[in-house]
C-alpha cells in the first residue's frame, strides 16, 4: 500500500497556506511547502513565505533550504522533500503538501528519481567550455548520435538541456531518455488526495493577486530586492528570475520607478496564475473548491474534512 498524503494546490494568492494550516490543526498534520521560490533564504516578502503567526504552531518544512545564489531544482526538491514526508508518516502525522509549483508536487508524488549528477566531477564545466570553443552545434551533433530522441525534443539553441543530456550519458552510460522512461514506468511513491483552490470568477482572483502585490510593496519587497542585489546575488540566477524579484531588480538597476516594476509584477503574476491553473486542471482526480469573491475558509474546511474522512486519511 502506498502511503496516503494530502495535497493543497492552486494558483498564486488562492489561500493554500491558510487552508493547509487549518487542516493540519484538525488532522494532526504537518505542512510541506511545494513552492519553488520559498526554498530560498532571505526571500520572504516576494515569495509570500508564511510568517510564524500564519503557521499557527504547525511545523512547516522545505522553507529556507537553499541560498539565493544556488540553482535549486526539482530533482533536489524531491531528494530533500521525500525523506521529510516519510518522517512525518513514520511519526503518525498527516503530510500536507501545499504550494503552487505543480512540477514539484507531481514529481514528489511520483517519487521520481532523476539522473544523477556529481557537482564536483567537472564534467558540466568541460561540456560548457566545449560549447564556447567548438560551438553548440558540435555538442548537439554528439547528442544526436548517442540519444536521438532527446535531441529531437531539445531546441537547437537550448545549451542548458543539451549539456545536461550529454552529462547524463557520459557520467552514467545511460541516455537521459532511458532514465526518464525508467522513472516514469515506476509506480508512484504516494497516494495523494488533492484539493485544488480557485476563485469562481477570474476577476476576483486577479483582484486578490493585485492586492497581494500591493501588500508586498507595503511590507518591504523593494527593500528585500535591494538587499539581495547589494549582497551580490546575480540577476541571472534562478532565484532572481522569480516573479517579484526580476521586475523590481530590473526597475532598480535601470533607474525606472519601482511602482512601474510593481505593475509588471501584477501582470506577470496573473499570467503565471493562468499557467498554474492549466497545469492543475490536467489532474482529473483533483477535487476543486472555488471561492466566491471573499474566501469562506469554514466552508473550505468542511469540504476538505468530508473528503479526508471519505478517503480514510484521518
């Protein structure tokens, strides 16, 4: 029997954290964040990382596990989060995976094992140097020879994925296509009950997103971004590409009004919410709870409680 876990997902600003905390209190659970940006330390305001008072005494995991300078990945997330979930289960508690990064959630549920990478081997740097000296087409030609399936899927100018595919083959003797196939054929690690949140009317979600960005600005998002830049965190790193940080950093460095950057954050957050909804709607086993203009957490708690009881997670 695969262990049962609870997933609370949905687009940005849909109330995931509050519902997850309420359910953890009711069902003796602990929250495991599935947010690709809340993993970073020193990035609190712009990631809407829950403060201590919002956690209400409920343990939260997978927050502040990497520095902004690091390029955290889905592979590392699964590697770090799966033992946390297993430990919660071993202590007789309910793991509640809460977040909006669908890629992290899906791969954690699957327990997917990614092709290994030894960061100290120097192979990646060697391949990157070859790309600079010989040109990317030379590396792509090599990939077409050893893994034509991967080469057909990767854009000819996507150096990062071409290097990664060659790195996997040269370090393991298996193509990345074979690694992916073997991983996908393996049974899922967990059995999830998924509760997805959204607003019944799209303009209400947009308004909530806009309010959240305004609140972030009031609570010091500009100061947070300026501090990261002052600390020498590169604009090009994964963390600084996050919505909220990328736009404000660009406005600051280009000498534009920060308010202009904030409006870009709102726009990009709405666009991201659309992509999140598209991702989560692919899951036909998810149970959707849609808010009216004002979220009714007592109704969401009753809805979720009924599902949890019916599925035997309590």
